C-alpha cells in the first residue's frame, strides 16, 4: 500500500539497522536534524574500532580512517628491491587516491576455522586440486590438496589457503546473507591504502632485511631449510615459520591490521590491468570496459576480468615482492597454497 505524505510534513526514514524505527517528523527540523546527525555519528564506529557482525564465524573488522595516499611504486623502488625484470612496470605511474567512503577491513586474513564455518553452512564441496611450492622451492606443482589439506600443518587460526577468487566471492556472498551487511573483497586501492597505513616506504614495518622477520612471515631461513633450492630466500633472519603462521603472530601495522604483508597473498576485487594508466582515483573497483584519458600518454587498458589482482607477498616470497606497492594478476579459478583473502565492508 502506498501512503501519501501530507503537505507540511517531512518524511524521514531512519534505517532500522541503526534506530529501529520509521518516523514521520514535522518540519521543526533544525533541532531534529542536529539530533539525527548526532545519532548517526554515534552509530558510526570511530577509526580503529573493532567489531564483528556475528558471534559464530564472522571475521573481526577494523574501521579504517578516510584519507588520501599516493598509490604505486616510486621511481627506483623496483630496481632497488631487485624485482625481476618481467614483473616491473605494473605498479606505475604513481597516482593520488582519495578514500572518501567509510570503510572497515578485516583485522586478519580469513582463517581456516572461519572458512570451515562457511563450508559447513553451505555444504560447499571440496576442490580436488591445489598448486603448491615444490619440495626444493624451485617452482610450483599441482597436488591433490584443498583448503583443509594443503600439504603442510596448519591450525584453525592459520589463514585459509587453496582458495580461488571464485571461492572468495562465494564466501563474501554467504557472509553478506548471514549478517545482512554487504561484504566484499577490498579493492586494490583500498588494500594498498590499508597496507601502507600512512607510510610511504616499501613496507610498513621495516625495509631492513635483518629486521623484517620481526614484522612478517616471508621466505626466510626457516622456509629456506625446507626448500633448499630457492635462491631468493632472505638469509638475514628467521621468522619462526616455514609455512603459514597463525594470524596475528606478528605486530599490526599503524591501522591495527595484521599480516598485510607476508603470510599469504590477498585476492582483491579488481580486474587485472597491466599498469595504472587511467586507473580509478577514488578507491573504487576497476571493471572491464572502464576507460578514461591516460595520465602518461599511453593507451588505456580495458581490463582482463578473467584475472584479478593479488597483493601482499607470502610465506615463500623473496623480499622484492613483499612490498605495499607490488601487484600480480592471477586467473580467478587458481587455488594455491600461498593465496588467501580478507574481507571489507563499506559502512
């Protein structure tokens, strides 16, 4: 039934999730508007606040402050970090991003226990294969593994691995239905903003190889002893883990987020583009067919949505890829023991 609003009255809909009512308010509205604004502010958590939208299987979220940052690798960083030539040039040109929307990002990568809750509630079948690092560490091989049998020991607090971008999309759809809030993967701009957390260095913890093991789980001496053929191992320190580590084992970054670099790489929402020419500047997703005037004079990229962007480095990674700016494009169906994901929600 449609109700006609009488003249001289203002209809104000208060979201039930916030206030639980729908009211018709007469237009003595200055005081009311001020009060409503205060109520809305009171229901918007402050930056740094942690929350969960349910008590059984929902990830812990952290409210991230709004702001601006320069996205991408500065001139000389890829060469200084000895990034392989074939991987260079995807994180340029640098460009200014403004995060205007209110945003929460998961404090940790989705854990095995959290993913198990999703599988149990949806009866999702197990995949029958996963790609993993070979025994020597010189390459990757396919194995008959899956998220609960990745080929190395894990706890329920370790990040779930052997999950594809498609699996992550099924997870956020389930979580959205479970909570009544729209969950998604972070855009790659949101991810880098959250990973940098106000820093402009290559990494939020330390750029000193001897100190990096204090901040993150990467390809170090512990990993190297299990994979003796990997020549890219950081031999300057030990982080205590040859494979994944339980989430939260290392200090958080300046936004209170853990393992943004190292442990596992994170899937993001964006279609793959070879570089940042004509990339969005507001932190939104780069969809197939998006276009715009390039900022460096090159042709714009339409986007390959059969591949999505992964970020962050992993337990097997050499230091050149464990950087806030580093990005790769991977097919959405790929499952691998070094990839996981974390979730985001617009507030």
